[in-house]
């Protein structure tokens, strides 16, 4: 693990976030391969010039995000170097990136208001033809394109969306300003091949594997507030979930 000249004690970026970014970057480029054991905490603290509290905060984030795992008595080892959704957590792309010490950015492909189709009207429980806000973006981490996403939201719940600059602001933060807070979502993931347009946007060969997610987000009143679809580079994303067996099914285990 290379640490020399990386941690900047004078930076405004918190030290634990710099450590998270360091480990993520080295995992993503193969310097830290899956299964690699990290140096001991004492050695890492000395190499990085940080306290054990700071180091453990960074390591805890990496464990939560599925990048590292710990083994009692042996330390920490690398499990993956890709972006992962934390199990049972509803977070925006921006939140997930910043928690992991990465810098999110976006290239806006489309912002538009248009009438809702019949299917969209049914999903949102609004009248057909009601105005929707549609947003399409390429999402990047540290300048590298990792996903293309599309979101549709009724303008009636968040009229401020049409004037926002989504190259610089988070969609969920803008929704929160309007008092719209998604609290749960139905989420599905499907493996597909990248079409030529998506492949070009994600800087992939056409036909390369991508993961396509569909999400329906609800507010606290159980109203649908967002329909979205995101296409992730297959080599930059991992989906995680916690699965529970129902008590009624336990006898058949």
C-alpha cells in the first residue's frame, strides 16, 4: 500500500476522507487487489501521520461500504474496489460518493418539463398530462464516468427543480429544500449489455456489461415522489443487500 506524499495535513479535506479516498483509488486501479491485507493499524497510523481514532473512522466507512472487511486478530483486508450501495440504506449518488471520500460530479444531458404519460400518471397518482420534471445526467467519481441516470419527478411536489443547476447540486438536496424527502424505495437491478450511446457516455466498448437499476422512491406519506433509472459500469458498481428468512419459512430450512 502506497501512502507517501498522499495525506495532506494542511488540506481542508478531513484526514479520514483522504484515507478513504486513498484506499479506494488504490483498490480501483489494482494496487490493492481483492484479498490484500492492509498493514497493522499502528503501522498505518505511522505511515499516514494520523491518530488511531482518525484511521478507524476511515476503516469503518470502508467496511460499511463493502470495500474492506476485518478479521479478529488479523486486521483488515480488501474485498472490492468498486462503488457499492450500502445494504438497506437509501442514499443519493452524491451522499454515497462523499461518504467514501470521492468527489462526485455530473454532466447534464437533459433537463425538461413535459406532460406525464398514462403510465407515469398512474405511478405518481396524478392526472395524465400533469407536468413532470425530467433529468438525465452522466455521473462521475473523481472525474471518471461511472453511471448514467434518469429521474422523473412531478413538478407539483418540487417546483424549484426546473431552475436548479444539476452540474453542481444534488437532486436529493434540491428536493429536501422543497420539503420532499424520499424515505424508502423499491429497487431492482438487472445485468444488460451497454448500447452504443450508453457505452460512449461511460467510455466503454459497446456491448460491455452494465448494471441497470430501477427505483421508485416514496416520501413519509407513502406517496411516489421519484421514478429513476441508473445504468452503472459493471466494473465500477456492486449491489449489496441484507436478506432475512421469514419465521414461517424457517421449518423448511
